C-alpha cells in the first residue's frame, strides 16, 4: 500500500472509531410559540398537558430557563449558541416583507451535527429568514424541511400576510389541515421512516399557541368550563400541541429508540400579554389568554414573564428526575447538545455547556444571564439580582 493510501485508511479508522465510540443520541428539540409560564400542568395550570408533564416529571425541570423576549432572537440563539446582538437579530421578529435573515457567517447546530453523521430535519416554524433562499433551512444544515417559513400563519388556510406559507422540502405545499396536527403528523412520519443506524436530529417547532387563536371545535369544547372564549381556544391549542408531542414520543417508543433519544421542550418566549406583540392578528377586542404568573410582563418584555420560560429535558436512564433552579440560557442548549453528541464545540460561543448539571445536578453554574442588549434597552442578571436599563 502506498503512503497516501495508508494515511487514508488510518483516517477512516479514526473517523469510524469516533462515530462508534461517541454516544450520539437522537435529539428532538420541541419549541412552543408564545406559551405562558403558567399554562402547563406541572406549573399548576387548568390546561391539560399530560405529555409535557410526563417529560418534565421523568426528566429535569428547568425552573430558571431563559430565552429571549421574542421568537426570532430565541431561535437564532438556540441554533448558534451566541447572543443575537452579535449578529444583529436581537430586536423583534423578522417581518413578513423582510429580505434579511440569520447571518450566513454563523455556523448552525444542524450543520455541526450533520458533519458527524446526523440526519437533520425541521418540522414547523422557521422565522430566521425567508426573503432569500440562501437563508432557508436546507441551506443552513437541515436535510429536510416542512411547514411555514415566516412566523405567524392562519392555522387552517396556512396564509401569512395574504399569501400561503406552507412548504415541503422548500417547495410550495397544498397540504390541508390544522397546522399543529400537520406538524405532529410529519414529525411522526419522519421518525417511523428514519433508519436509526444513523442518529436523528429533529427540530419540532410548533406555531402554537401563537395568535391567531384558532383550534378545531373538539379541542375548544374540552374547556367549556372556562368562561373566557379566547382562553377556551388557547387552552385547546395547547392541548392539541401536547397530543402531537405524545404522537412523537409514541413513535420513538414504537421504533424502540426512546432510551437513545434526548428530548428538549421549551417555549420561545413568555406568553403574550400585549397587543403590540401579536403580529398581524387583530387582538384588540379580546383578552389575551396566556398566563405567566407569578411573573410580571410577557412576550416582548425583559421582565421575568417575557424571558423566563417553560422548559424541561428528558433522556431516560441518563438524565434523572430533578428540578434545576440554577439559571440556564437558551444559548446553553447549543454546546450541551454538541457535548452529548460527541461533536466539537466551537470556541466563539456564549452558551455554557450544561451536561454535568443535567446528569448529576452538580456542574458549572452560570454567574450571569444576558437577557438582551438592544439600542434602547438591556437587561442582565447576576445571582438573584437583575438590572434593566431603558433609554
């Protein structure tokens, strides 16, 4: 064998050894849209969320988990492990007529996971750039895509700003049905059809329970005991989402890979309490239904109700039952998932790897959390103290 061939063989052995020795769990990250802190069963809600509650009860409840106050910044922080002010996405969501997106110089989580052998899929909301195809999911590390590219859609017509926004592998799709159920169905199909000889990274990004408040009648009827009509609908939206998550968990069980699958559940920001942050939906004549009690504020604010969100992590046999009261930031998910998968963690990130804290309850604790840094406001916390600055 010539020297170059020997070098190639050694390299192949090294790479193969890495893939076989690394644990490389399947990873399912589930993000709800505008879910209130108090709107899950394990936080005492009157809304039924048995699947989410089970994931939390059997895993780690993250009781000081922080996102950004709006959806685009949170999604960007999750995929990059970096604060959004570093690349200009810290303020608000990307408008439906915008041409910009998540900076193309940023290396995203699915790209890094795909490099070590993961199959990567996004099902649901993208909202990180839709005006140019170079910002779309398949250009950013995802092997497959299904759902809307913009942020807010009608749940039945799948329209945003008067235009249909529903894609299947980035081609316009005419699929009909309730958006939350379609997202659950496709996620279930991906799991059933995946060859688990290679690990799966699935980002399941619901549009629920973001406005407009719409749900099939059967889900609303479950909550006829709730006086406020919008709260009835909202509760039904959350329950429908919970059932779709249940289908995903059941599919993992059916494929006999549940114990090899790490599941993260979180909201992208606090529940919405202001018409100013409802997007294009007219909410002027309704009571906004989300609850972030006992915290003040909601989506779009730097108060706890805007950034302290529902979250849990579940991995049977690896992450024990626990309630973690240490602060964890959404940027921490990036290096933590990379560490669990055996991938290299970039050195230019803001996220703190939290695998030890999740698996043992003892680990590197965050000394501070940057809530956001914008031209007109900023917030940071250190320990139990929090500073909010406004211009």
